[in-house]
C-alpha cells in the first residue's frame, strides 16, 4: 500500500490537519498558512488525490477557516483548491469513479460552500468571492459538468 502525504505549513499557529487514507496510490498535498484553521481529508479507495503535487498543493490561508474533504471510490481528484480569508467553511465530497473538482476557490469572509459529486466522471469548477455567501452544489450520475 503506497500512499503519498505532504503537508507544508508556514507562519502557522494553532492549525490542524488530519488525514485518513485506505487504499493504494492515494495522495494529499496541502499548504496551510493560517491561525486557528483546520483541514480534514478522508480517502477510501485507490488513486484518489487532493492537490496536483508538492509544487501545486491545495492551499488554505487566513484565520479560522475550516475545510473537509471526503473521497470514496477510485480515481477521484481535487486538482486546485484554495481558501483565503477569514471564517470560511467548505465541505467537498466525491463518491464513485473518476470524479474531479478541477478548481475551487473561496475568498472573503464568512462564506460556506458544500460541493458533492456522486457517480462517474463528473467535473466541477466553482468560485465564491466576497462575504457571507452560501454555495450548495451537487451532481449525481455520469459525465456531468458544473461551472459555478
């Protein structure tokens, strides 16, 4: 069982990152520069990935941001994800095969985003800027594309 896990943290105070993986070839690449922020990643299955690699990780900057990622199945990926600002919350869930969040960015303050994909080969791009916004997006089935 080969797993890749890389976390980089700079200028971080009171941050937490947790990771649970079951399966082969899963990878998580995180950069967190924050205070009182948390990231939680759970992957079950094979070849699931968060971040594009050590040179292009998922990133979280700011104060009191919370991010949760859950991937179940095989070949699911979250390529580019960034959260910047204060008190933002995001939850991303993918179940099935080959689902991809190509890009997700949340900037500002007090934003909430929930993204869910269930099925096969669904693709999503979502951007949320500003303050006090709510985004709730879900896809079920196969070969769906969502741009928000």
